[in-house]
């Protein structure tokens, strides 16, 4: 039975705890920000299941919590800044990680990858662990190879509570497209559109919508004069993401090195 610690007991964290228990994983710790009113409450009750006898602890006590509970895998769904600092401590403890947090800078991601190798731990980082999204990325890669001269636009939609914009999934999609075009995304990305000018050849448009309770939708449009192709992924619930996280936990346990969901799924 794999012992896991859940960092970030928000919407995703609670669903992961529920699924982990259902799949027979041992949730030994749950951690959230010090000011969160759920601190001290049972992680099972907070997640809508039976009590686990695991209190949600403060991130300020993370080192002590890890020493007491000794998880084999830490799952982080917090925010970029919190995760970046959590990661440094977890690396020192030699614990493997699954990171679903988004919003990192390139510098932060590169530093995390280097530190994981240096500390000889296993880390799996992915902005989206849904099986469907990872197949979506594979389809986008193949489509871009054949439609490089088409106008390419990305539209992503999420619930009103999502803080980072564009989504990590949309940015990863754009990176894949830019890579196939042999371009640097920073040079060709246009975030939303305002003003009076024609679309420039080779741009990648990236547009974010925040409304209601939309779980997640990503559309890539390939269009030219006379026709249009769209590749779409729609998440009906967080179950799609949670199932991928459980696969990722099973994959990273006992491994060394830096991985993504492609490694888990064999894509």
C-alpha cells in the first residue's frame, strides 16, 4: 500500500484523496496553507468520505509532518510559488513527487528538474494528467506537422475560480505547436486580441475564458481560407484528472529521474 501525502486540499486535492482511498492507497498526510480554516480538521471528512484519522496540517509544519508520516509519494496541487518551495524541502527528504500544480516559470521548472536529478529522486510533472488531454496533445502534435501553414488558435475555458491564465494545459499545447513549427513560443504567442491589425502569419493565438463552473475545455483551431479543423478536449468532471493522478502515483513510486504523463501512458 503506497503511502501518500496530499499538498493542497482544494477541489482537486479532495477528489484525489477520495479516489486514493477508493484505490487502496494510504493517505498519511494532508497539508494546506496556514490560514485555511480546514487546518486541524480530518482530511477524510473534508473530502466528503469517512474519517481517516489524518488531520489537515499547516504548510508551516511541512517538514515535521513529513518526518512523522514518512510518505513514499507527495502529490502537490497547490500553487506555483508554494510548490516551488515545498519541492526543495521534499527533495532534501528524498521523497518522490507527483506535481500537478501549474503556473511555473521556465526558470522554476528547470531548477526543479535539475534538483530532482541532483537529489536522485523521482518526480513526475504535468500540467494535466488526464489520459484524454495527453492523447489530445499527441493529436495536436501530429496535426501541426501537416498543417503548419494554417492559422492556429487555442481557446481554453475554465471555472471562475481558476487563478492562473492561460491554463497550464493551454500553454503546454502552445509549446507543442511552437516546437513542431521550430519556433520559440515567446516569439509567436498572442494572448487575446485587441486593436486594429491583421493576424500575422505564424502567430499562435491563445485565449482564456473564465465563467461559472466549467471544469475544463481546450480547443485548437487550424484554419485557412476555405476550411477549418478543430481538435477539442472537454472534461465533464474532475474524475478525468484524478484518474490520471492515481496512475501517476503508481508510476513514480520507487523511480528516479524526471518524467511526464507520456511516460505513464506510453505515448
